[in-house]
C-alpha cells in the first residue's frame, strides 16, 4: 500500500478531511502502538508501511505495558481531541494498517497485546479495505512456477506431476509450522500457483503449530498423494522435502530464508544441509 492510499483510508474511515491532520493522527497512533509491542514486531510492521510512515513505528522508550484505555488516552492527549474522536481516528489507522500488512502480520501484532485491545482491533479489521486475492498480490520474486517445479524434479529425481505434488505438500506443512506473518512475507516472493498451498497450511490458525522434524515429515507424507495402497518410504519423503526447501531457499533469497529458518527447530537444519537424516 502506498502512502496516498494509506492516508486516504485513514481519512475515509475517520472523517478527517485534511491530509496533514490524517498524517498526524496516523503517525501518533503508530508511534503509540510501537511503544506497546516488541521492537522486532514493530520493525516487521514498519517494513511493510509506506516509507514516509516507517519512522512513526520507532518507539522513544523501551517496551511499555499498558492497556487499551491508556493507548487511546495517549493519542487523545497528543492530538488534543476528545476520547471518542481519538478512538475513531486510532481505529481508522489500525484499519489502514490491517490493509497494509495483511491479516497474518496483524495477527502477530495482536498476539502481543492484552485482551482489552481485541475489540478495537476486531473493529478495525472489519472496517479495513478488502485484501487482494492471492492472484492479485504483486509478484516480487525471480523464479517462475515452471522453474520451481523443474528444479524440484531435478533434485528429487521426480517427474513433473510428482514434483508438483511434493512442492504443494511441503509448502502446506511449512505454512502450518511458521507464523502467519511469515507466510504473508513469503507470498509475494512465490508464483501464484504455489501460494495456495502455503495459505492452506496457515488456515489451521494464526500461530505456528509446534512440531518436530519427525512430525513435519509425517505431515508431508500424508499430503503427498501416491497410488492407493502405496506407502511413500520415509527416505523419499526426506528427499522430496529437502528438494523443495532447497529450491524455496533459492527462490526467496538468503535474507528471507534466514527469517524462515529462524522459526524452525535446530533439527530441521538436516533438511537443508548435506548431513544425512537418520
């Protein structure tokens, strides 16, 4: 979302008519929010904001603990507005934030806030402009679907159909294992044909589903369909999973791969190193 769209959303949802006033309300709301969530989460949100708003997510003090009434009071005091106006404008900013960062990252932020914030956040999400479909998300990656599948097929010695099934199975389980926010980060980097599998895994909930390496491989095995009565050997599941993750790493680049790998237990590293999985 660009700056004009973000501020336009705030103006529409809050009733503010002046661009500068909308910017002021936006920056103060984001700044107050950044004081209440972890620096890492604030940075994740800031990276998805228009450049002119990123500095607003920089807190001036260490992480604080306060409830929603204090959140609104601080905005009210800064803007010189009454309580209902400050709450309406904060909700409008949060609605624009939801549209800008997507439901996954918004949910990661929500998880760091106390229960009494949830009504305000739910109302903001309900007011947010529609999020784009998976096909409408602009593709920022470098690897096409055909190239992704071809590379998986070559690494795992599979035909095209088998490689397609392996890619879908591994990405779906990966979507279960990483946070919704990380899924949102990956979507633009993947061709549209691969996004559905990742999102399908995320539908189990907004939080990452804890699972060790063996559980991960079992989940992949369940989803990688084979002929009726045929059981896919564990060694083949490992080979297919390793191939898909290796190609994924190439497709998204080292920086984003580091973010993915950081969410996985140490034992998973056997899947992208030369070591053998016993």
